[in-house]
C-alpha cells in the first residue's frame, strides 16, 4: 500500500471512532449485558413534582441520597402518561447526581390508592314470598317416539 491509501484509512477510522463513541452508546446500551456496562447505581425515589415544558418533561424525585431533577427530552408523551406524582420510580445512573438528563427508567410503581370501603346497607325485608319446593315423586321421562333403539337416552326435561 502506498502512503496516501494508509492516510485515508487512518482518517476514516478516526472519524468512525469519534462518531461511534458519541452516538453508539445510546443505541447499543440496551443490548449489552449489565455486567459489561460497569458499575451503575439504581436510584429509587418518589416523584414529588411533574412539569411539562415545551419539548421536555421535568420530574422532581425525592431519594434517600437527596432530591434530583430528571429531564426527559425523548419519549416525553409516553413518560408523561406513565409517571404521575407520588409514584415510586427507579433509575439506573453511574452515580447520584442532582441534575440528570434522559435517565434510563427501570421500574415505575404506581401510588397505592386505598380501596373504598363498601357501604353497609341495613337488611331489607323481602316482600316476595318464597314457595317451598314440593317433594314428591319424580315423573319418569316420556320415551322417544318413532325409535325402538335404546342407544340414545330419552329426552329429559
């Protein structure tokens, strides 16, 4: 190979390497196992406030480490439908930070609403009379006419 072709391959590789490190992690991360990604902390907290601004969704989350503000710029409508105030949410972050952009949501646990207690109604007296069942002899079923074969059981009512 001559010098010019080597230089072209070097520059092309350099450009692919730079572009790959910038754009590929967001696309490749879901397909890489967790053990290969390195140490990532799971941050769990309760959503204290939710606000939608133009093309972004802002969530204020209270965690044991402190409060954080999560800003979502992708899938804003979907996340807005999924997450409400007082829900418990879990993020994967490299470490705790007070301001985070587009964190990966692991789980959302909806707020448990207390089930309404059934209203106790006073027992009402029934105005209908209940007829007692007559206990008598059962009437035998009428034989099927037109057939002499007993393979088919008689029609019972």
